[in-house]
C-alpha cells in the first residue's frame, strides 16, 4: 500500500512535466516552421514571376498609357523673364517739348511712366502735357503713362528733389507694382540705346540687385 501511494504521489508531477515538454516542443516546431516559410518567401521574392510583373506594371497596358495626363511645364525662372522699368521724367519751365521727346524715346509698353512739370512751369504747359498724354493712342490703350497733376515745387537743391522722386515712386507703386527698377530722368536726358536693347541687357540680372549699394563699392575706382 505504501508503494502504491508513493507511485501515485509522483504520477501527477510527472504528467504535468510531460504536458509542458510536449507544449514546448510543439511551440518550437511551429516557430521554426514559420521562420522557414518566411525564409522561403524571401528567397522566391528575389525572382519575380512574369505573371506578377504583368499584373503590377502599368506600362504594359495601352489603356493606362492613354489615360496619363501630360506633365505641366515647370514655372518660368524669374531670372530669365523680361524685366520692367519704372520711369520718372520731370522738367521745369520751357521743358515741355524736351520732356515729350524724352518720354517718346524711352517709351515701351512693358514699362511704367510718370511725368512731371514743376511749379516753375506755366499752367498752360502743364495742361498741354496732360492733353498730350490723354490723347496719345498708345498711352491710352496700354495705360502705363501717368502725370502728376498737382505740381510740386522743385528747387533742384535740398530735399525737394527727393520729395518729388518719392512722390513719383508712390504713384507708380499705387498704379502698378509690376516693375523691377526705377529710373529718374530729366527732360534734358536722352537715351543712347533702344528700350528693347536695355530690356535685353537687364534680363539675366538678379532682380534684387541694388544699384545704390552696387555702385558704392568703388574698388579700383578709388
């Protein structure tokens, strides 16, 4: 009886141990099988089948080729766009004809222009200039020539010239900001090259180039 009770006492732990061993063996076998399957799949993935290629490559279907939209062209580089100038052409008493000559010489449809006759000029000259600007067909069609109707006093010394220039810049910016550089001319000035040549010369230049800072670097000129 004592021998049977001793065997029964060890039978239960032995059974539990056997079940745990079987579970561990089955788990390790399954993990090995899974890892083997993954290994086999990775090997076969190195050699794609023709059927899979036909299913995934859209270039083999004419319908998909036809359905493709053309790519939009890249935006233009600002460095190679035609530049635009803003001009102030100003004069004084007796400068009406010279101012009009200079304006016609530097005119270009892409540019912006402000003309001004100061208070030294008689009212008849200012009225004649306003009439010419309004009646010029190309100016009326393009709409890029403006006159400062409220004449400023310009003494050509002191701050009045600067104030008049800033006034013209304010008018140009209010009318249009589609210009790159500002050029201040008097009625006595006259261009030596055409506007087309000038626009072509300035086309590759950086739009952020500041000529005040650029020309202040004297270098070898000193």
